[in-house]
C-alpha cells in the first residue's frame, strides 16, 4: 500500500504487506514509499531458534522492539539479551546478529532508518499463502548475499 506522505494511516496487527522471509513471517508495515525514504517498519514473526546470518546495514540504523519471546545477540563486540518490552538499537555500519531462544517463537517490530529494509524483505521474500510461519526451507546463500548487497547489507560469515 502506498500512501502519500501528507496522509497518515492506521494498520491493524496483521495489516501490511506480508512475506515469508528467511523462514519467518515478516509484514512490511511502513516503507520508504510512505516516508519519503526515511523509515521502514516491519513486524517480524520468528520461529524458535531462528537466527539470520550476521550482517552489517551500511548507512542504516536498526532498532527493534521485542513484543514476544527471548532474543540474544551481539553488536560489534557487545552481547545482549532482550525480552518482551525491550528495545534493541543496532547502529549503522556495525556487525550484528541475533538468535531467538529455542523454547518459543518471538515477535519484534523492526525499525530501520533510512528506509530500504522493507524493499529487501520484498525482494527476497515470497508472498505467503497464510499469515503463519512458513515451512522451513534452506535459502540459497548466493541469492541472499546478492540481494542483501543490492540493499546495502553485507552478509558476514558465522562467528567462530
């Protein structure tokens, strides 16, 4: 949904543009087309144990608010843990990654400024047949790396 910048809008919990994205259900709520490129907001619903590859957002700050679940991660050399009601800030150009605890799924609201993360989700994701977590499939690493790079994200090797 594209809304001119001079108009606000309200979305319900399941409204937006949904995608199965790296074995998660990710709903683009606010995108660059809504904010003149200044902000992306996505609802990120993740299965237990989910962990994206470590990565760097070049020129984009990321913050996420944990709605449900327990998530641990790192930013640079610092490690962190966050539960419901916590907010995590990951500054631009700093390597980071996270993992959902193995006991239960998690849900977070991810905010990235400037916008662009929503476009990465749309480019790599698949339109879901339902608003549920997808059946897990192994993503093609070369596709993930190439699409990430096209959207200002560098995928890093797993930590040793």
